[in-house]
């Protein structure tokens, strides 16, 4: 890898890390603000954004093959199924 590409990659990692830190601070700040029923959706939106950044950059899905992206998407769909069925069971009790 040439030095310029390595420096660009390092810069990208630091920018993503900074964005994750900033989003963590935003999550903490939002926890102290009473948004009523919007507290949970806002916190989940920030968490999903952080998870997407980790998957795209730190798990290298941005430059991976189509098959790796398909399996990452399948994992997300599987997680959504678990959350949906758990919530449906919890809310019907």
C-alpha cells in the first residue's frame, strides 16, 4: 500500500472514531433531555447510525464483496426479527 493511501485510510479511521465519540456524547446529552415518547426512537436512531459506521468502516464492508454485504444484511434482518418477536410477546402480556 502506498503511503498516501495508508494516510488516507488512517485519516478515515480517525474521522469515523471522532464521529462515534460525537454520537456517544449526543446520546448522553439526549438522555438528559425529556423528549417524551421520542426518547427511545431518537436513542435507537443514534445507535443504528453508530452501528452502521462500525459495520461500514471497521468491519470493512465498504470495500468487501457482494456476498459479505448480503450476509451482513441477513444478520441485520435476523436481528430485526428477534426484536420484533420479542416486542410482540412483551406487548401482548
